[in-house]
């Protein structure tokens, strides 16, 4: 049966739309398995020793702040534990995933600090200017702890965007799956090329996206908010890059193979008809 | 199996696939490239290439401006104050990590030789700006940058509140070196220091490195 000219044009147009939806689906899937996945984020911080890094960084930052105050590191004794840091980071990840701001209440640190300062002042010959200055100092120390956990106030600008991104990823997955199923049912009847055409096209576009965006970013030196957070971001970007590369190559190979078998089948069936 | 392949069909299917991909690539370049590239450029601009690498800054003598600025976090000069026997490295930036290493250069101020205000900060600990209050009017301060040597003479000092930004005027037509640290320095008082000791010095000479 000869296809009508309109159907041929339609098959190309719908083929392109299918390809486009396929690219959306492929990209959304990669995002869903990486930055859109809460468990991936937990594994990321755990496997890269992020808890220990932040625990050390808080200590480091507090010592830096102490440098011009006259206090010694003695006042940092037992201010906070590693388990407390782990719990607070996990709360931050959970809240970020849900699009909520994390507000840590660290009165325990303030009380312990107050007690340490009183012990220190009793032993040393130093005094304090006034009670307000002491409170300022304690607040600053607690802020150091909170800021390292919650990535300073800059995190508040990207948390809503991250939440929106996750929503878009989920919507894209659902819309693309439904669209692909509908287009498959319709295209089956009118397409004049192999499904491999679309699969190969998706593979090539995925590889192109990797080249056009990822290869242009200086990933190994990316700096966003803090160096510790940036290290995690670099790992995520490298991971997404590997997923894009793997997905693109597999789709290309599968697409070429599909086109190859499509071409064989027709010749084979034709030879059967002749007999 | 390979003999049964319809080569024409195989080639035409491949061509259709490349055609689809090419349309997508064109759409990307015409519709999305301009929207995505500013973000990529911004990420690359803020990329930090190591903290202790000394980047050779380039200076334009006629324009009295740096052409290449040192990376944030890199050491680009040495500060010498012979009257208090002080020699310290100067880093571009003034975050807490930098201030533990030496003198921090506030990124919103000019660089030596640019004919504007230069703002340096350091902690008041021994080995840093502990003796800043011992510099006297007339003392010479030398900044040996990778692109030249600049000499300044102390004019005055002030003790100001930490929130008093008027004490750090960013001038665009006069080279003024301002160095500050927390105050009081080691006077038996512990805690958050709410004042700053600021030294002001004016430029008296320079020697630019020729390329």
C-alpha cells in the first residue's frame, strides 16, 4: 500500500517530535538518577567524607575567628560532636529536597560556649569589654556552625530553584512517557523508517548536549558558595557527564543496530514473498 | 546476513537520523545558545585555579591599570614595613582562610599602581599586624608586587568603629594605602573586637617591571 504524501510528511514531523520527547525523557532520567534523587545526595555526602570535612571546617573557621579575639582554642572544647554535624547536614539535605529553608537552633552550643568562656576567663588574666560584646561573640561562633551546615544564606536562593527543578524533572518524565507511548501507537502505522532512526538521533543529540555544555565548563575548578560544596558539585557534574556519555553511546549503538536489522528484515521478507 | 542488507535503506535511515539531529542542533544554536552560555561563562569566570599559585599579573604603564588580575586566593605581592621589622605575603581576597596566611586584599579596592585606594587587612596576632600601632608618621611601607615595587609613606592613623565604612574611602584618582586590624590589640581584653586600627599611607614612588 502506498503511503499518501501527507502521511510521509506527518511521519517525519512526528518522528522529530518523538525524537524531541525522547531527548527530554533521556535527560530527565539522568537527572532523576542524580541530582533529583535524595538517596543519591545522601550517598554523595557519605561516600565523599563530607560530614568529616564540614566538622573540620567548622573547627577551622572558629579557630580563624578566635585569632583576633584573645580567646584560645580551649573555649572550643566539646562545643559540638560529629554526630550532631551529621544529623544537621541530613536535616539540611531533607529540607532542601522538600524546598524548605533549614533553620537550626543551636542553644546547646551557645550554652557550652558560655560555660567554656567563663572557665577560661577565670583561669586567665583577660576580661571582656562588656556583656553585649560577649553575646556578639557567642552569636558569631554559633553562626559559623550554622553557616557551614546550611551553606550560608546563599543556599536560600538556590533551594527554591532546586525544588522547582525536581518538579520539572518529574513532570518531564511523566509527559515524555505518555507522549512517547501515544506517538508510538500512531507512528507504527505511518512511519517509513526504522525506530532505530529515532534512537540513533536521541543518542547523537545526547552526545551533542554533553559536548556543547559540559565540555565548555571548567568543571575541575568550579567554585559555588563554598569549596567543600563545590567539590561535591564537581563530582556530580562528572557523574552526569559519564551518564550522558554512556547513555549517548548505548543509544547510538542500539540505533545503528536497529537500522541494520530493519534493513535486513525487509530484504528477507521480500525474498520469502517471491518464493 | 550482511549480504542481505539493503544498503540503500540502511544509508537512507542513517541520513534521516542525522537530519533529525541536525535540526535539533540548529534549534539549539539559534534558540538556546545565547541563554545558556552566559551561565557557563559565569561559572568559568568564578572558577578558582588553586589557592597558593602565584599568578603573574600584567600591568599597563600608560593606562595605569592591571591587564591580568591575579586569581582570587593567590599571593601576588609582599608587604614590607622595616620600621616594625615586618614582611608578610599579600593575597588577593580577604576571606578567613587568607587571613590565616597573611595580608588580605579587599577585592573591591584597587591594586598598587592603579592610582586608587588599596585596602589591606590582617589579624592583630603576633607575626601579622600585631605591631601595626607602632608604625609612626613618615615610616616607609613597600609593596613588592609581581609587576613592580611601590613605596608609601604613613600619613596618619585612626581608631574607628568596625561598622564605620567612611573610614575606608575608595578613591579613584589618588593612590591611598589603608591597612587595618582589630582593635584593641592584645590589651587584656578578650572577645569580639568592635573597633579597627587603620593606618593611612600615600604613594611616594614606584618601579614597574618591564616585560
